[in-house]
C-alpha cells in the first residue's frame, strides 16, 4: 500500500475458503512446514493465546491468537475462535472462527476470512507433517486409530490421505456412537482400509501404530502405559487426553514449548508433576532441522498447541488464491475517516 490511501477490505466466505483449499493438501502441508521453520528461526511474533471464559457457560471459550509472520507471507493478524461444545447436540459444529489479516506496512486490516476451515486445515496439515517426520526410521504405520471422531479427525484423515498415506486398518473410537458411525460413513466413502469401531479405548490403542487424539476431553482419561507397549506414534491434537505418566515414558515433541506448557495440557501437567521440562525432547522444527533424533524404542507423542502463525500463513494463501481467481468481495468504503482534519469522505 502506498501514500495515504487505505487498503481495500475484503470478506472471504467459508465457501470461498473451501474452494481455495480443496485438493491442496500437499501444498498446505508444505506451507505449514515452511511456517514452522520460520517460527523456529525467530521470524515470527506469536504471543500466548488469550482464553476468554464465562462463569455462566463453563464449557465454552473463545480464544484470541494474535500473530505476525515474516518470510514471503509477511502479514500480521488475529484468529478469534469459539469453542461451544454444546453446539454439537444442536447440530452445529463446536468451533466457529474468523481470521483478520493486517497489512504489514500500515497495520490496516485488509481481510476477514471464515476461519473454522482454515483452523481445521492448518491443524490437520500440522498433524500430517508430524506423522511424516516422526515415523521416519520406523516402518510406515499401516494401522491408524482415531480417538475422537469429530471435524478435526475428518480433516486429519483427509490430510493424511492427501499426503499419500494409506492404511490397511483404520480404528475408530468415540464416546458418542453417533459420531463414530458418522465418521465411519465418511471413511467408507473416502477410500480403502478395513474399518473397525472399537467400544473399548484400550483395543483401539493396542491396534494402532499411529494414534490420533481429537476428543474434547478437559483432563486425562488415558493412563495405562501398557496400552502403548508397541511404541506407537501419537498425534495428541486434543492435548489433554494422556496422563503425565504416559508422557514421561515417551519421546515428547511439541510445536512451541512456551505455548504448550500452559492451560493444563498433558505436557503442562507433566511439567507440574516433575518440576522440570526434561521430559520434552524438543519441537517438530528441531526434528525437521536434525537437532533432535526420534528413537524407535518408545512411544512418540506430538502435542501441538496450535500456533496463530499457521492460521496467518494458510489465511494469506487463501486470500492470494481468491484474489487470483478474481472473486475477492471487497467492502466498499469500509474505512471512512481517511483525512485527519477534514470530516466526511476522503
Ligand atoms: N492443537 C490444535 O492445534 C487444535 C486445533 C483445533 C482443534 N483442536 C482440538 O481438537 C479437538 C477436536 O475438535 P473437533 O472440532 O473435532 O471437536 P468435535 O466436538 O467435532 O469432536 C470431538 C469428538 O470427541 C468425542 N469425545 C469427547 N471426549 C471423548 C473421550 N473421552 N473419548 C472418546 N471420544 C471423546 C466426542 O464425542 C466428539 O465426537 C478439540 O479438543 C479441539 O480443541 C486442537
């Protein structure tokens, strides 16, 4: 942007976001990898997420994730994402979100994007990236297990498949039989692999070499270490499922140490229990850069807190795609008071 003209302000709908991202699993996963590397190199600002909670609605929260990213993306912004778990019973997804992108040079917001899809997409891309890096050096898992089968589980499966994964066995476990059945229906259409719905959490974990946790558990509900005796790779996306004892017997990777050791995540509980961070091997970026090796003789647990820089990178990708397609909906006159001392239109 040049001179004193304000940038145009665009609104990008969920339909447009989905069109921009559909079938782009590999590109988005590469973008998430580049973003983790930029963040690891310090070319980002990513302060702690702010959790807004309500005394009258204790299960609900809205999280603010402000961030700034350099590199080729070069944009600032904010994701503002609600989690209202009771929505699901009423037929609405749990999470809803917007993402605001701010111009790097002027600070002006230039776009508001529907962001539940962007958030699910970056989360799934990060999980697929971790599955790839953390299984190198061991046989590629042919048995995957989904523990919790909502929207995030579906996106993670789509991103694994889109990155070339295929499974002989797909295990499914959910407290809700309806969720498990709905996810099974999705899997049957999505591709090959023998699908088993496990009523029993133990059987799911014992039957899976790659385990995906995507529940909404607020505190650990899996504490039996022997279930992990086959040393699976665990994508602990919902962050609060595993008792600290499981983490202490595993190789632990996170996306960002300061972020992840907060908000009663399982790694946070493990830090409180031991009084140290020694149980952490490092970040996924450490693994990608070769600074940390992943041993095969114990379980591996990846706990990604979810970084605002990923939302920015994916959001800017969507913005650029929509702009390229000529379908950007600009709100005329969104910014109005543009001359400091003269009222009215510029
Ligand atoms: N780490 C990240 O970056 C990140 C990003 C986005 C979402 N998430 C997390 O992913 C999780 C899933 O999100 P979603 O949108 O798919 O939610 P969702 O409500 O659509 O699905 C969650 C499913 O988990 C099931 N469930 C809850 N507790 C369970 C338990 N103890 N055992 C088995 N199943 C259980 C529910 O029945 C439901 O089917 C949430 O916890 C969310 O916070 C993490």
